[in-house]
C-alpha cells in the first residue's frame, strides 16, 4: 500500500535523525514504525472503547451493564460444566 503523509518539519527531522542512527533510510524506518504500531497489542482501554461507546449509545446504566456481564459470565460457566 502506498501512502503519502505530511509531518511537521520538526517531526520529519527527528525521523530522519533516528533513521540515520538506525542505519536506514527514512522511508524504511517509518514503514517499520507504522508496522510495529499496527501489530502492537491493544491496551485494555483501547480494546474496551468500542464497547463503552455502544453501551453509552444504548443508554444502559452501569448497574444494568454490570448485571448483563455477570449473567453472561454465569451462562458461560454453566455451559462449560455441561457434559458434551
């Protein structure tokens, strides 16, 4: 995928310096940074954000949401205990 980005001049100069220090050209260096970022594990807050937005949009209270989570957890536990 080809991508063109614009960086503030100070950010660009820092990328060039770091690429040079790593013995790479700036394009390869930035490609590695982006690739590393895209495969990094999400934090719990980042992973939960879509769910938090959906809960807020649905107008569910914290208590209702907690109750739904407990019910779902209990159902999973019951299902795991059932012989196949």
